[in-house]
C-alpha cells in the first residue's frame, strides 16, 4: 500500500492523496497533524529555469506551502533565437532539476498558441504602425497572470508565485474588503514593478512575490546554500520566456524588408525653434508640449539607407551602419508610411526630448482603481517611461479622452507603444501605453 501511496503522491500532490486514503482506509486518522496538512495553501510557481523562480519555490516550501512548479513553453521557432542565450529547452531542464531537488511536482505547459495570439501578433501589429511594444509587460498581463494563472487555479492553487523583484501590500478597508498594492522591490537595481504595471486587483489578489524583499546577491546565496543548479546562472534576456531574439529576423516573419533612406536632421531646424503661444488653458499647454515634431526628408540630408523603418525605434543607436559623423547618430523618429528613418547627432539632440506624453482612455490602466483620477483632476507622482529608468517627477492630468503625463524635466526618447507608469512613494498605482 505504501508504494502505491508514494507513487500517487509524486503524481498528484500530498493533500489529494491524504484525503483519498483517509476516506478509503480510516477516516478516524484525521488527527491534528492531518488537519494541518489539509489546510496547507497550494501555490503554483512559474519555474522559468532561473535563479529567481528557483529561490521563490524554495522559500515557499520552507514556509509550509504546498508547491507545484510549472514551466511555460511559449515558443517553438528556434530559427530567430540566439541559441546560447537561454534556449527554452535548457531552461526547462534546469527547472525540472530544481523541482526534483526541492521534491515538488513539476510539469511543462505549452502556451505557444496563446503567446502567438496575444503577444507576437500584437507585436507585429504595433511595429507595423510604427510603435514599439513592450512584450515583457504584455506577457505578464496576458500570459503569466491570465492564461497561466487560470491553469494554476484549475489545478486547485490558492496563489500563483513568480520570481519578480517587487512586493504586494494589502490595505483593509472599513467594510472588510481588501485593496492590493503593487510595491517596488527592495533592491533598487532589480525592481521589476514596471513590468507588472498592467496587473489588476483581481490578479494581484492571487499573486505572491516571495523574493521582493531580497536583493540579488541574497537570492543567489540562498540558491547556493541549498545546492540549486541555478545559483550562478546568468539572468535571461530578450523576450519573455523565449530568450534573446534577433529582432529583425523575428519581425521579418511578417514584416518584409523594404529599402528606405536614413536622414540626418540638424539640431537647429525650425521645428525646434517654435515660439511659445499664449495658451487658453492648461490642456492647450499640455497638448502643445506633447506634440512631437513632424519631419520631412528635406529637413536634413540623406546619409544612408535601411531595410525597413519598422525595424527601428526612437533612441536607437546601433544598427544604423552610418559612419563619418562627429557624434553617434540616434534615431529621433521613424515614418513607417514613407519608410524613412530620421536621426540626429549625439544623445543631447533636441529631437530626442519631449516634456509631455499622452495616453488614451482605451490604453489607460489603474492598478489602484480607487485612486483613478476623474476628469480635470491632477496628481503629483513619480513616473518612468522604461524599465531601469530612475523615477522622474511628474504631474498627471486627466482630461476628456485620456491622461497627460507632464514631466518636470524633458525626457529622452518618449516612444509610442511603450508603457509609462506612475508611483506614489514606492507604490505603482497606474500605467498606460504612450500614444
């Protein structure tokens, strides 16, 4: 009987087997110990094959949770991935080894169909429009904390846990309900709250971030002290759960190469010399500062060619293959309709900088719905427009149709399609797609 019990235990999990055997053989054995085991919360950990999720699973098991490891396979096409940069098969094997070391159930779930529909197709559409999407933010919203979370809950999980460097807070209201906070990780160098800026209250209610109070060296030490194979493994880079991707080859699956010109725009053109008008109201002022310059080929000189404006993004320096300039060229804008890339010399070129951005209501999201601004309301916040950017002072203004983020200082390479996120203290309260 014991061998049969052990086999089922390895397959299904302890609580289910305990219930089965107590019912079949001796219900009177439901001791305090058994009651304790049956009350254990079940947590599904997204085991990615990296050190962060490995330590997440270890800590939860140490805290007495019933832990299950699931690896997400999101991609099948290895032709556009750089094999030495965390291929999914190596990651899956490492995740399995960690699960075996910890003695937790493990399986792989294939989410490649959903990933293509929700992430890859969206990326193609955004690049085709001349916008630059952030697949990691989308992957968290659409895959990890939606499709993956649904699978976890179907397995009977109480929570889903990930190895993100962020924290969750809970505010209890007078009526007994709870409001969840998305808080920055304690490690400023690794804070990943930005990547979770599109999460909802419902998603946060079922989420755990066990390493958010630790820094990276502490996480690696825990892994090393417990002989986890991932202790010294490099952090993965590139698309969420795919690995590092050759972006042009990736995009060429749908967006075909098309030869166009690269134009260098001087820093003293008339678009940068506009006199400030008399603004009728604050919204008119915000609209003026949010408007980006419109360029034409005649505004500069042709200095090279390219294979597709949709392969480039604002602020990009590498990949232009244009030499002979005093300072490096940076992309200041792309025109996918005319297939032209506009560039400027040096990272201080005025074409790179703008003070204000706009987010439409359709692409505006509040993590803290109770703090959402009503029309004509304003709020002083700290904000960022990309991961790893230090937080910047800004004021957000809610207007009809959307929201302005007005920075105290001009920001470099405000890029359509990327996410802006804003904070009160160390709490991320809202975000949106830059329009």
